[in-house]
C-alpha cells in the first residue's frame, strides 16, 4: 500500500464539480479566506475545500487506526451550547487528523478518548465533524521540519454502551506507532480550492472517497431494522426513529422492545455523536412514559441513542428533547448547525 498518496486523487471528489471554483493554490502560505458574509444557522457550503495526505495506518487490540494531515485551518470547539473559534497560529504546520474503527465491520468509533504523541509531545486531540470526513479526531500541530516522524496514536477505550458483536470489544486502551515522512513540498501539493460564489449557501461538500479508510456514515433509512416510526429535524440535524422487537433487539439489550434514534447530518448522513437525549411516549395526547436515551454502538445500528420500552405499551407519538447538543468540534460549514435544537415530535407511522 502506498500510504502517502492513495487519498490524493480522490480528495476533492464532489467539491471539484461545484461552480465558481478557482484553481489550486501553489503555496501553503495562503491562509484561509474570510468567512462567508452570511452563515445560516444550519449546514452550509464553506469557503474552500481541501484534500489531505495519508500518513499511515496501524492496528492494535480491537482497533484500526488511520492518520492523515492537511493544511492548518480554523475550527470551532463546543462549550455546552456555545462555540469557540480556534484560529491558525504561526506555529501550526499541519492539521493532523486520526480515525479509529472496527477492522471487521468498518464502523468508526467515536468517544474513544484519542491522543497523539508526535515530535516529543503528547496531545489529546479533539473529536470533530467535517463535511468531507464526517466524524474524526483532529487538531492543528507544529512540526520541526522535513523528516521522518513516528506518531503514537492511543485510545482509552469506549465507555459508552456496546451491543451485538461489539458487546465484548473496545473496553481496553490500545496504542499504535505510525511512521511517516513529512515535507513542506508534499504538504503544499495537497489540493486546495476556493468556493467563491457558493460559500454560505445551504448544502454540504460531498464526502471524500477514501480507499481503505471508512467514514462514520449512519445507516440508510431502509437499512435500519425493525418498525420505522418516523423522522424529525432539529437544529438541522436529522433523526430517524425505529422500534426493534423480539429477534431484532441487539444482543446485550435485556428487553423485548428497543427504541432507537439514529441521528445524522443532512445531505451526507454522517453520524452525530455525543448528545444527551430524553423524551416521552404519548397516546392520544396523554403521556404514557418518560424516556432517557443511552449513547450506544452496534455493528448494525452504528452509533445511536437507544432505550428499552414496555412492549405492551400503547402509544402513537414520540417526543424527543435534545438536552445536550453534539459535544464535538466542527469544521467550517458545521459550526452554526446542531446548536439551537428545539424539541421534536414524531407521529408513529400507521
């Protein structure tokens, strides 16, 4: 496997077809353009699209790791329901990105507590959302120049609920060493395009087509098992509700009926993790029971929010409240979405 270059050809899939794009920049000294004059409180097209370079891959324990880098760029951290911008500094050489997944299924693993030791320094890097990569871990970092580097990528293990074939996996910490060559000229060869007229419009860049590197995509509606209840939107996030009964209930869930909320971004249906969700079931307008959803990872349902319910309960309406919005950093185009999230009501399909 050519670890350095197998992403480059596909790095701007979809973005390159957008009207109004300029040619490639020739130097990494070109920093990001000003933000769009108007940014909706929703997912929007950013000011630019960029490729990335694959540094390498590694395996340890239950985990597969991938390490990538691109130009340094701004991003926004979350502090409960407020965003805080992280700007590029003079010390930043690259934006370093890592993905960790289950090698058997390709399911990407949020909430692992991932850190990277590089160039003699160890940092916990942020869980993030980007339009081209979906969920990943990333941060701007400084390197000491051209040369060979060894990055030690470590995870602390998942402390969220795991079901099915994942029930006995991902509990233990693990780390992998990934060696890669870095040069300024290689960084400056990464594609970078301005989206001049489209920036700020509702929409999203298409995900990268990444050979051997999965993206955290939520299951399609028709791929969700059980009885599809309905869907709703809040803060520009989309929620699909499905009810699993009997043999459809994942192993490890001690109930006959399991209610699932699958949360995803619009357009690309990327997983939206690290939320706190509660709700209720109602029948003819009268509350039947209150609900608390649990963050859960399953090989078929992927990352989702689930709760056991009474199999004999009669109900025709599901109410959902977002108590905690997604606590993940956001790349440009996501920083104004998934923040002001109003309660939702989903009528049970007849």
